[in-house]
C-alpha cells in the first residue's frame, strides 16, 4: 500500500513540533522580565570564567555547611550564586539570611541589589531602606570584593553600597528627590576617588533631571584628570565628558567588546546627547544598549527604565 503524501507530511510536521517542544523544555525559565516586558535569561559566561565561578560556589557551599550559623558564610554563598547569573537562587539565599539574621543589614543590602537586577524595584527599595535604617549611626565597614580590581583593594563599604543601590532604585522609578538624597549620602560617605566618581556620576544625572543645573555643576568641580581611580574608570571618563574635558567619541566606541563597559559608557553618552538636544542620537544609543547581553549592568537597566518611561508618556 502506498503511503499517502499528506500523511507523511503530517508526520514530519508532528516530529518538528515535538522537537521544538523538547528544545523549549530545555530552556531554563527567565531570571527576570525587563522593564519593557521581555524575558531576561541568565547571561552566557565563557567556559573558563564559569569553571572558576563554579569552583568558588562549591567552596562557598562547603564553608556554609561547615558553619551554618555564620552570617559571613551565608553572605558569600548568596554572592557566589549571583555571580553565576542565578539571581533568583541568590535572592532565596539572602532571604534565608534575613530570616536567620534579621538585624544584619548585609542581607537586605545584597538582596536589594539582586531585586534591582531582576527588575523588582519596589522590593529592592524596601530592602535597601531597611538596610539604611539598620546601619544608621553605626560604624561603616569595607566590603570585600567578589571580583577584585587589579590592585586587589576594595573601594566600597557596606553603607556606600546601601545608599548607592538605593539611589539607583529611586532613579529608576523617576523619584529624583529621594534619589538625590541617597546619592548625596553616598557621596558624603565616600572615602576614595572610585566611590566619589561613582556617586557623583549618578548625582549629576539626577540633579540635571531635577533641573538643578547649578548644583550639578558644583558636583563636577572636584572632578579632574589626576584622580586615583582603580575600577570606576567609566564613571570618571563620563564626568570629564560632562565637564567638557572629553568628547563623546573619545570615550565611547561602538565596537566596544566589554558588555558592561558598553552599557555604562553608552548610557552616560546617551545622557550627554539628551542634555545637548540630540534626542534622536540619545534614543538610538539607548536602543543599542538593550541589544547587549549583560542586562545586569546598571547602564542597561537605566536604559530600559528611560525607554519604558518614554513609551508611556
């Protein structure tokens, strides 16, 4: 008996649909939904870097299993989990820390950071405000780096990180009054040039959005070429751009291969275009940023927020 052609075609179609379904089932669920409504999946990590990060996570798990009452061990377990792009798992770890150590601000600080990463801004703000309250009037402490700079010298502290991320959260919401308060506090707490340029950068943008141009110019006064920058080179360059010491084409190159630097510099240059009346170039650059892969970068997140806000005006 001859096989009917349409039966063969139907069989091939069913096979193709089954194969597509199998591939879809292999795709892990997204870590987040972007502020523009699209799914965000855990970023790809080069094999060599992934092997190192996985090894660090194994060690962090072993350390916590040996010392289940150690807040430090639990903090590092959460941080090492997040470095692998497993942000939801990291949030779960920090939630365990909040439950076990409710007065340890670090768990709210780190969970707040990762709530920002997964675009749950309101949850992030609640955590970071709690962290700020817990550390009010307390001595500040240097925060160890998970990804050390070339000099292996940590530049941020628990409290500067709390206020830095809090400022970012309010900036993303368009609440510039509260963002300003947070950035100003972060700047007051900053003890080195890396943190000065990081907090000054976001404070400058916030003040410009508030229309307080005179105060924004005042923020730029201490910024110069001869600063001791170990890691926040992008923010330093952008502030010098805003001060008129550099041109956009000198600091941002479309062929930039470092995804985080591309998002950071791209967002900062887009703001410069916007402030100089070049709205089309600014929007095109924001659109280019969100085609990148490192969606956890703050420049990427801010670009999403700006585009989302423009879409609903």
